[in-house]
C-alpha cells in the first residue's frame, strides 16, 4: 500500500513550502498543495532523496510500524521524539 522506498530508518523534519511548487506524497500518492504544512522525509538521512509527505500520512505510516526513526532503529528502545508528541497532540 505504501509507496515508500525501503530504508532502515528515516529522517523526518517539518517542511513549509516557500515556493509555489507542488509535490506528490510518496505514501498515498496524493497531491500536496502549495504552502501547506507538511513533513520532509529522507531515507537514512539522505537529503538528496528527501520527499515531501502529508503529516497525516507520515503519522499513519508510523502507526503501521513503518518509517522508523534513526533513534528507534539504532537503539532497541523506541523513544518518540518531541516532534511526534507535538504533532499527535495537535491532531487530537
Ligand atoms: Zn499522503
């Protein structure tokens, strides 16, 4: 279902479109409107291969156990960074 490339872990950061470019979310294949708040995901920290993805799609992928963060794959103990807590709190 997910169209994400295989990666052991991902770098995730907040993104804000600063130019009127449109993107396609790699998780749902849907359109990302210009100037919408969304997330940038990069496989194994490779920013050259970063993709723009819907915040909701990233959160859903994480709920499915996809999109491990570097912390989670490097150490056995998943510890959600503050970013996730903030995002999840905002969506409730
Ligand atoms: Zn999406």
